[in-house]
């Protein structure tokens, strides 16, 4: 089941994220944030952007969220996306379905472009993004240092809708969720 995250999902999200922080360059975060920080991230993000979880039998197996690409108001219609899947739940199609729901939620908000930032070579992430319709948009060479080496970072982008001129304001995610539109959207997946 795909649903909107709540603060009660902080421990499960942190448990999924912890081994990725500790043993990979998938994220450039180097210190574990802790459950309280994860709870704060969920609550803060949900005000403006979606944070969705994949739950099976009461257990959260994956989470995905969107967020501001840059702080300037001119960037309001583009969002950076992230997804993390529990190591025991990979290769089951969860990532593509959850990511598809995330992209659909951002479309409902009026966000017209999604950006995935991938530590290279990142073959699995590149393949998933390209299967979802993302296209390469550039590479930042030696952008981050983690695990005793420098890593390149690639950017993939996907237009969710054609930008309007002038654009309509993006609907804050909390407002979209409160309207019931997200519940109806998730029920139809």
C-alpha cells in the first residue's frame, strides 16, 4: 500500500536510510540524522511536498519524497526527488511504483519538472530514472567526497507537464492532502 507518511514513520524511514548513509555514496549525508531529525524532516517536507511510504503488513519498506530544488521563488515549479528502499525489499518493483505515485502527486500540485540527482555510476538508479522517462541533464564532476573518494553526480530531469506562461502557483502538499485529492489519487493506483 502506498500512503502519505506520518511522523510515526520516522523510525522505519531512519532504519531504511541508516545503512545507506553508513556504507554507500547514494547519499552524501555522512552522519546518521537520528529518528527525531527524521521526524522533523517528514513533518517539514509534508507542508510543501509529498513524502510517501510503501507499507506491507504494517511494515514500511520504502519511502520517496519531493522537495525544493533551489530556494529562489523562480524555482517553485521544479522539485528534486529521492527514494530509498529497504535492502530486503529491492528488485520487486516497489521503487518504480512508489516513484510513479510521487511523480503523480507532484503533477497534482502543479509542479512541472522533477529532477533526480544521482551519485555516479549509480547504474540501478540511472536505469530506474530512465525507465520512468527521465533524461540526462548534466554531470557535476567530483561533486562530493565520501568513503575516501570523490564522486561525480549526475542530474536527470523529467517534465511532468508543459510549463504555463504565466505559471499557476504550486499547491502546497498539505493543502492538497487536506482537500482529499491525494486520498482519491492514491486509492486509484
